[in-house]
């Protein structure tokens, strides 16, 4: 079935080349719209400091987010790959992320 991979991986499956390109920059990463945190988890495994955010993150067990008790409606009952914090574009525009 197609739905489960979409919930789990979204629609962007990273290649080794893409992960290497990001990690070779040697910079911390802020991921907004991180969903279940798949990219963030893979980058963390490569030693990249990543802060991952989503407007409706799922929690361990797939609960929370936009669907309330039934889970995030976009990611179904899929649990996160790692820490995904609640955040929006307003957070990204805050002083915390300015250089």
C-alpha cells in the first residue's frame, strides 16, 4: 500500500549525496516542516546539529498533532524518527535563529 511509505517518509527520500552535501557544509540545520523528522534523524547520524520543527508534530506512538487523539492527519499513526518540536514561521523569524 502506498499510504504507509508516504506517512513515514513523506515524499522526499534523501540520497547519500544529498545528506553528504548538507553535512559537508559544517553548519547547524533548522528544519521547518520536518514532519516525522526523517531527514533530521539521518543528518544527526552524520553528526549534524539539527533542530527539527513542524506545525503539528506527532509524538512517540504517533499521537498528537493536527489529528488530536487520532494522530497527525498527514502522517497517520507514524511515530517520529527523533525529536520534532512544535514550531511555525514566526519561530523561524525570531531572534533565536538570526545570525
